């Protein structure tokens, strides 16, 4: 078994696709409209689905906004340099909600950004080998 994808419901598919592709640098892997069900599925990721887990963005045509709830945590992305990643995300119009720095009670460098629907994405700086 392996993880295929994580699904997030989004209120504005175009805004979400712009964030995940233009701000975070993922690629749109595939997109399908389901007129009978009145929804669209868009899969985004850094690599092809056969090579790793991706995000499924689900857009229900009649819903503009969702409540995230208290059960959702975050999606985590590994980055080479969390400080540089935050600067680039801000340059591209993204929202950094926690600047890069060591995590509380630890040394791992992390940061948090937020997508247009309010979902948190954690950036975890790759640890140096040596």
C-alpha cells in the first residue's frame, strides 16, 4: 500500500490552482469535470501520481466556502531552505502565517503558509547531512 492523495475541498478552483501551481510550484497533473455530479477534480503535485502522493482539489460547483473544522492539521512539504521558500512565496503573493525558524522545543526549521481557503501548509527545511 501507499498514499495516493490527500483531498481538500476548495471554494474557488481557479484561485486554488493558482496558489498551488504559481505560488508553491506544483504542476496541474489532471483535471476532470463531472457535470452530472456538479463537481470538478483537479490533481496537483510536484511529481507524477505514480511516483508520489499528490493533492486532489475538489470543487463542488454550488459551494463557495467550507469550514475547515478542528480536525484538520496541515499538509507538510519538504524544502531545501525554509527562509528562502517563505521569501519566494511572499514574492509570488502567498500568505506566510509563521515565518521560518526553529520549531518550539526543537531545532527543525519550519514555517507555515496558508492557501486561499485557509488550509495550512507546513514547510519543513531539509536537514543537512553530515
